[in-house]
C-alpha cells in the first residue's frame, strides 16, 4: 500500500530539493513539494534513489517520479 506523507524526511531533503530545482527549470510556474510517496522505501534503497513526489504549482498538482544519484557537482536527476 502506498503511504503519502506531507513531511519530507531530513535525510532525503537534499535529493528532493535537487529534483524540485530540476523540475522547475522546465516549467512556466514554480512548483512546490506538497508530499512524498513511500519515503521509507526511498530511505532504504540504493542509488539512484527513486523519489515519488507530489508537486503543486499554479492551479495544478502532479505526482512525478525522479531517480536521483549523488554526483561530483551535487546530484544527477
């Protein structure tokens, strides 16, 4: 069963921030993270970490998945 949380675990915050920045670069409106699906699974997975985020901006919300891996310059999305 999928678990949705409004709070991003602190251990995942850098990866979530990187995914959000990457996503917002391609959008006309700025989106914000309003939820994360199955955060426990992301915390225990090997890289690349799969993040399933609920993103809202303007008058729309989307559930998007991102694969995030550590890189020399921060993260690869």
